[in-house]
């Protein structure tokens, strides 16, 4: 049974779903854009039953109590610090780490800088930052796939998204396999005051891809969908060059970018097998 808590970190308050026994090994699940902690509902339940302590927050800009107004308050370093501070607040010194999309970007960075705390790493969709940067330079198709990174940084991008009632995001979600009922939940959350502004500020406060991230030494599972509209095969395959520890790459046939919503049972199977191998 999931429990929803409000966790205060400094002046911000994060909404967090938690499942499983307090004594279980912590598993932090970081959502991406434009989703929320709702994306992890199936994994939370399964992890809890398996005896893990699953922790899925709505991150900065997504939690109603954590939506600062200034773009610079969404710098990537602050987003990483939020995740670590949340674990500190919950008493978790070491943990398994799972991330999708932007949450995957943070997970790569957390694992690179805090290897002693991260027991294992599971990444969905998002390639290693250095692999992403290389693909942007070497593959013109990847630059086209990532055009939304540039578009979201335009001065009127947020206003245009509000005027369109977030219709482009709903279209993108459903086109990549997200059920309409779940897309409704994500769009409603971003339609709240400050919601889409906070979510898009992740892009506005950062570059397209950070290539300076070092290689990862922790056991890593990377799952990529063959039909991902935003991450091409080149970026996914290059990721192997930046993992020095045990590494498994799963190419999920027929999966789009939002593979957790599209194939929740398959993702849960991959995740549990990986965690059990590195507990």
C-alpha cells in the first residue's frame, strides 16, 4: 500500500509516494518530463511487495509546494541536491537509483558523484550525458529528435504552451504509447499554477546535453525503446562507452520514450531482476 507524504527540504515541500517496509533497501525513483510520480505506480507496488522501500517524489517544479519562480532555481545542481536531501531526510544513506528521461539525467549525475551511496543504477530512455552529447555532434537525426530542448528555451515558450492548453504535450504522450487516462493525470498536474512553468524551467536552466559527466562505476541497467521519438539508437548504443561497472543494455522492441507507462509489467520485471542481482 502506497503512502503519500509531504517532505520539507529547506523552504520547499515535496510530495512523495512511499511503499514497502521501513527496513527495506531504499529505491529512489525519479520521473521525467512531462510526467509525475504517478508514472511509478506499478513499480512502487511491486517493489513494496518484494520488500524494498520504494520512494517516488514529485520533483522540483512538479510538487505544488516546490515551485520556485526564477529560472535559475532549476539549475541541475539544485535538482541533484533535492534528490540527495530527500534521501537524507528519510534516513537513507545508501540506495538503489532509478530514473527516466530528465530523472535519468539526474540519476547519471548522482551515480557519477556519489558512487559510494548508490547500490545500483537503472536508467530508462535517457542515455549517459556524454553519450548524448556525442550523439548530438555525430548524428544529425539526434539533433532533430532533441529540437524540443531548444524550443523550450525560447522566450515565449511557456506562454505559448499555456495558450495551447498543453495540447502538444498530450499529443506527444499519447503518440508514444501513454494511455489517455494517464496522460490526463500528467496534463492536469502541469496545468496547476506554476506547473508547466516549473517543468519547462528544467530545460531553460540547463544546456541540451552535458558532456563532461564521468563514467559510471556502479552496476547499471539501461533500458531503451526501439521506437523512442527523442533518443535515437546512436545515443543509446554509445552509453556503453561510459559505464565501467557491470552493465546491461536492454533494447525494448516496440517501446516509445514513455516505456514505463507503455510496458509497466516488463519494466517492473527488468527492475526487480537488476535489484536482486545487486542487493
